[in-house]
C-alpha cells in the first residue's frame, strides 16, 4: 500500500527545521524511513549579540520562518501539502514559547488538511537521527546523548524501549563547552568555537578534573570542571597581566581550550565504554550537538575499534537540531505501533 509521509517540525530552541520523510505504513515490512526533503534556519547569528538564546526573540523568529521553510521543503520534495499524511512536531523539552510555534503550526496544518498530528520528544529525535545516515544502526545499542541541555547514557532495545543508564547531575556536556567558551571570550554557541581553538592548543597543558570519571555509576558532572577552568584562567591572566581574550594570550587561551575539551571528551569516552562493558552490547550510537565534536569522534572510533564495537553517528548536518530527526522519530514511532497520531490539535507542549 501507499507509503506514509510524515512532516516534521522542530522549534524547541534556536533552530527552525521542517522536513518530510517517507516510510512504510505500520504493519508492513519496515526498513528505514527515507528523508525526502528538509529545510533549516539557524538563529545563531541573531542571538550572538546577547551571548545566548533570548527566548522571546527565538519565538518571534520561529513565527517568521515556519511557513517559508515549509514551502521550501515541499518545493524541494516536488510534493504538495496534500501529500502530507501525518504531522509530527517537537512537543518538548525546550523553550515554551518556541515550542508553541511548532505545535501551533503542526496543529493548524493538521486541522486544515484533516490529518492527525503527533507530538515528538526532542531527545528521541536526536537519539534516532543516526537512522538517517548512510550507515544506520540496528537495535539494541548503547546511546550517548550529548546536547546543550542533556547528557545521558541509554540502553536502547527498540523504538520507545529506552532504559536510562546514567545522566548528568548538573551541567550538560554542551553546556560545559558553552560556558567555558564564554569565559574564554569565544562567544555563543561555544562548542564549535572552543573545539576549533582547541586544535591549536596542547590538551595536556592543564591537568583539569574529570568529575565522577572513576565512580562506578554512569552519571556525569561538569560543574566542577567549569570552576577549575575559571581558576586556571584567573591564574593565567595574573601571570601574563592580560585578560584571557587579549590578542597576546592566543597560546595560553588555546592550551586552556584544548585541556578543557580533553577533559570533557575523556569523561564522555570513559563513561560510554563503561556502559558498553556493563550492558555487554557491541554497538554505540552518539547523538546530539556535541556528537559533532571531532576529538570525541576520533577517540570513540579508536577505542571502539579496539573493542570490536560499531559506532554510529548522525550525518554531521543532522547532529544539531533539525526537522528531519523529528519527522523520523514520528515515522518510526508510528511504524512500530509505539504511538498513534491523533486529531486533538491541542497545541500540547511539554517545556520540561
Ligand atoms: O543538540 P543541540 O543542537 O541542541 C540541544 O538540543 O541542546 O546541541 C547544541 C550543543 C551546544 O551546546 C553546542 O555548543 C554543542 O552542541 N556543539 C558542540 C559542537 N557542535 C555543537 N560541542 C562541541 N564540539 C562541537 N563541534
Ligand atoms: Zn537538540
């Protein structure tokens, strides 16, 4: 019978994303859903002047972008509105006002087209995003979810069958990147900037703490690292008599960036290996914005190769927020019978 086409809408934070995926209908041989088209607008430039995401500005910009991005997606797919069978939107977590834009758009489309809608968990989108890569994983696997708001290790046995193995007790890994980058004067979002700067520094220059790395649970903590970086920075500034962001401080700044990145990656690597050991699984999926980090990928690849573990990543451009992962998660939920799209059109959002 006809394939099922799911439109995905992402608006939880500072990216507006729309995408269309196609999958086999529920109950038929499944295979991995196929991405037909997607369009994305990042608000990063707009928020940069403020050093972080301004929620009210984010909502307003989502409002400006959703319709043009929907048109762009449809044009790229060569399909019309009537080709949409189900609308999936990000229900949360995220900024309430921003989420409401996507939910409102999704429900309006559903109501106008008489199609059911489905709220999707943002993290499930990240978690399943490697299924859109050229090398999709197979269940079961361990997932390392590392984004700006979350750091979790999970055992994943199938769609909707997730067991939390450990998570951060304070800051997320992306937050650790962003906050330390801000201290070093690298602006927002700090992750990519810090990792670029780190390429020029010595990761062994500073022995920074690896919080909780040697404990036998799978929880993370990054707040202490932030404080340690702050202390080192103060010491460097006093030593050189210049602020860390000064031109003359390029070398110490790069060394501190490299050491910070090394500490974060070391913790993520070690906890991931513990999770693999503990579950006995031979497959690892890495997802979320920090999954784009080059050092993390290199070290995971190397460690997993030696242990006979397969590692899967989303395509680089699907690591950070996007509509494709939301359409995909909606499609996989429907296919597997783990969710039913409904005609409630209730703008149901769950910011937390
Ligand atoms: O998944 P994501 O786009 O949004 C959330 O759901 O949070 O992740 C964004 C996070 C930010 O903290 C950003 O600094 C970080 O991912 N990030 C990186 C890199 N690219 C993005 N962190 C380290 N290295 C990168 N290359
Ligand atoms: Zn995200």
